[in-house]
């Protein structure tokens, strides 16, 4: 008891059939037995059994209850409370449930918020799904050149993506941009497309569809892009299109986990600094938490977006252009 070891008491019932050879008949021993039985019943919860089958059932149920509610060293062959000694022999579902128990215990110790359990379960499910897919992006590097041409903007995007552990039948790369007008969609061009340094530009088949004229961006350029399947894939894709400056909006969202992420944006022909780039990042997590892992750098007409460590699917960025307010000239000033 001093060592906090659980005591499980099982006392023979009054209706139990006990063989004569197992019954004490010496007065002194009978008094000692009765005294011990009374002490056990007074100091511990007891179960009373009348036959050996009943005793076996009671012991098994009591032990299982202790295993579930009182984790401690000794229940399993281990020197760490509640831990398996050989995870390789544990099935996947048991490992997932063990992981949940550990995470739930952490939540309990931090205000025990009910919403946190649902959030954790949802994120865990998505993480395991992505781990099982195995494909991930080792390096994402994109350069976006925005060239001002009067009231229009020529948008040139060069993307370099290195995929690792590419699995068969996974569509690891697709590009189907949306536009506000048919003219914008028609301006979209594939200038270069290669996989593992082999040119596939001529094999891309594109067509324009109007999915819903009530949408803000109803015109979609659907591209059938040829893909090959090897363990490691390097894609280089350069596109261009033209949009009015005041209608420019660019967004990108990762589909696979990404180890290294960098996007550089250059604004050209920005005379008198009339326009300014506006960039932002987002993810599946709370944006204030996510800010610890992202950085944005701006110098003149160059912006960079970096997501450090690992980026989860759903992470990405947005880019817009803001026209700066021009200073009002005073009456009579030099023209």
C-alpha cells in the first residue's frame, strides 16, 4: 500500500462449496483467518466468489479495468509506464489509438477544450492520409515576373518543383487557371514544360471552358499535361498571360507536403513607384501560429515568400497589386 500498488481482493462467498480438507479446524488458525478476512474486507473493495469459474471471470475483469484506468509500470514487460516494448508487433489501428490517448492527455492538461479533440482528430486523419501517399515535394521554387504594360500586366511564372517518392497513378502536377474574361484566358500560353529535363511542351493539350458566367472567374483553361512516373521527378514549367493591372490576383495552394518553399515576385516598369506588391501566406492552421514558420521580404519591387521547415498541404500564398495614392499638387506649384 505504501508503494501505491493496487490491491484487488477476492473473498470466498458464504455459499461457496469448500471441500472439508480446505477448511480450517484448528481454533487458533480459524481466529487468524477470520481476522485477516475482516481486515481485507474493511480496507479494500472486495468481490465475493462461489466457484472457481466465477473467480477466474472476476480476476480477469478486475485486471482489465486496472489496465485501462491505472497505467503504471508492471502491467506490461517494460520499464516505462504505459509503453509497448516492441512497436513492430503492434497493429496500425492500435498504434493510432495509442497516439490519440497521448494527445488527448496533453489536451486534458491544457484546459481540456472539447473543440481541440475534434480538431486533433481531423488533422491526424489528414496527416496519416498524406503520409500513406508518400509523395512529397522536396523543393518548390517559383519566380513570378509582373511586367507593367500600360494599363495591363504581363504575368510570367516559372515554376521548378522536385517531387520525391512519386507513386503510380497519382496526378502529382496539374495547372488549370481561371480568368475573369475570355480575352485573358486566350492570352494564357505554355512557354516551356519539361520533366526530368525532357521537353514536353508540345504535348500539352489546352482548351477554354466557361463553367459559370456568374462566377468572378468563370473562364478556365483546362490543360491535359503529360506525366511520367519515376521515383524522383523534376518539373520546370513556364507560363505567361496578360490581365488588366487592377484585376490581377494570384493564389497558389500546395497539394503535397513540401520540405522547402520559396517564391520570388518581381515588379517591372513600375515608374514613380505607382504600384506596390501585396503578398500573404495561409495554411490550414491558425494564421498567427503559422506566422512563426513563414517569412516575407520586400525590397523595392522585389518580394520573396519563404515557408520554413515543412509546409503542409493547404499551405500557400496570395499576391495582389495596390495602386499607391498620388500626392496632390498644390495650386500654383511647378508643373
